[in-house]
C-alpha cells in the first residue's frame, strides 16, 4: 500500500511570511503574533522605557511562548504575559517587546532585498522625489509590504511617546535594522543609511503607503 507521509507543520518562528499567512488560523493581513504584540504595546506599553532592550528573558522561554501560535487558533497574550511576568519578575512590556523582536529578526528573509535597499538609499542620497522612491519599492513582495506598513505606523506611534519611552530613530534602526535588510556589510558600515531609510518611511508614511 502507498504510504502517505504527513508533512510536519513548520513552526511560526522562522517560517516565511507567505507560508505563515497561508495557514488556516491566520485571519488577518499580518501574522497574528505580530498584531497581538503591537496591539499589546500600543494599548499598555507605549510609555515603557526601551521596550526592545534586553531584560534577561531567555530565548528558550520566548520560543516556548511563540510556539503557542503554531497550534492555537487564538492565543490570549495578555493572560500569558501576566502569568509569565509574575513568574519571571519582569515587566510584561519587556516580554512582549522581546517576543516581537525575536519573531521579526528570525524571519528567513528581510522585508527589503539588498537591491531594493540600495536603490532606495541611492534615491534618498540624490534627493529624488517620493514618486521615484516608490518605484523602487514596487519590487517588495505584497506580504512584506503589508508587514512593513504596520511596523512603520507602529514605530511612528512609539516615537510620538519618546519623551517617556526614550525610543529614538537610531534605537529602532539598531533593534530592527536586520528586519529591513539582512546584509552584514550594510548593517555594520551603513548604519546611518538604515536609520535614514527608516526615518524616511516614518516621516513620509502617508505618501509612501
């Protein structure tokens, strides 16, 4: 008889965006874990100082939390964070910030390819119009574009509260630069360009998106 091998469901952590968004339990336009984390921070943690800094939450613990999104149709992030915050003795917002950051940096592909990044940064350096920059961004895959859109508006919201949370464009670029573009040479030698690109996306978000 023919043996049918059941394909093991890939975990949410480290899975391509396109694959995650094709799952039956994903009903929104971006991964549920990202939307849950952003909603939590926007509701309860906008004033929390540097929510993406390292506060000693072990990666193994974070991966355990993220794995709940592999099999549960709805994860109650608030209940999870409340329980774990008490157990670990860590402010809940730092757990959520670490969850979001780990998920995003573990994406197998950055939101922008190296070619797109270079085209856009060259356009910015030459002082070209937004319309020219948008033509370079046309090459960004739809799933990546949608997640980029949500992140940019989230970052703008965080920056609006930077008198309390101490977040800057530089700290966001340091924390999430590898989510935008994954090239060690760029990240190490062109960190200002990563920051400038992020600043462009945030400041001109209404025209860009």
